[in-house]
C-alpha cells in the first residue's frame, strides 16, 4: 500500500471528521503521489520542480501511471502545476481502483431504487494499516489529512515532517487547497450576485 491509498481510506472512513471536498481530496492525493514517488526514488525535487528519476517504476498501477505522466524535459514541472494537472478527477480514479479491488463496496439501498448505494470501506488489512498510521500521528499522513481539512486546522501539537522535500510538497498542497477555497468563495459570491440580479429583473 501507499500513502496515497492510505490517505483515501482515511478520507472515506466513516466518522473520521468533517466531510472532505472532492477537489481538496484530489489535490492532497496528487501530493501524496509525489511523496510516494520520492520514497520510491522515481522522482527528486530540484527547488520546486519534479525531476524524474531512473529507478524502476512503482508496482502500484496508479502510482506507476503517475510516474509515467511526469514531465521528462527541462525545465520540468513545478509541484504546484503537477497538483492541478494530476489532481483533476484523481479521487474518483483511486475510488474506482479500490472498488475494483474489493476494498470499497456499494452499500445496498432499502426499498426500490435505481440509484447506486454509497461506497463504504470493507474491513481489510489496508484499512487497518491506514487507521493505525493516523492513530500513531504519522507526520506525512496527518499533514495531508490536515491540509484537506479532514482533521481540523493544523495546531502546535501536529507532528512535524523533517524531510525537506516532503515538507515542500506538503506546503504546495496547502497552498493549492487554499487557492481552491478562494476560487469556490469567489464563485459563490458571483452566483449570489447573479441570483440577486435575476430576482430584481424578474420582480
């Protein structure tokens, strides 16, 4: 298992905290992929740019796809650009992978319904591993969960990440999530203004 998969499991865990926005989760998953690729030496960080390594690609299929999608020509891609490009729809891709592996199942709906049931986690070693990492305050996983708002805001008691490259990726994830929140807020204001104009015209 990877940090990316552990992060998705934690995010989907019932009662793990406030509901996580899919966009925030996708950005955090893209950041987790970079951290997993750093661990596998499939990429290194030169400043804020992702430089592909020469190690064998990871065995995990989705992480292998992430490695294959790295920009391989200078000046390479910044971590921030990677998060936005790779993160698009990433949470759905990982959910589909876990469902195909039987780690997520559709909860049956009561009565007659043509709508699919909610995806829920099954009891599995992967689920236990992710929960244990979170319970142990494993710094990288906790920082990613905090970045996407799944455990409240970061506090003085939050564990510190000592690896500079990993810390840089986490900072980029935090910045991207804040930027996405600003975009949502701006759209909400614009929509509210449009609604007011529409009501005025209709009245």
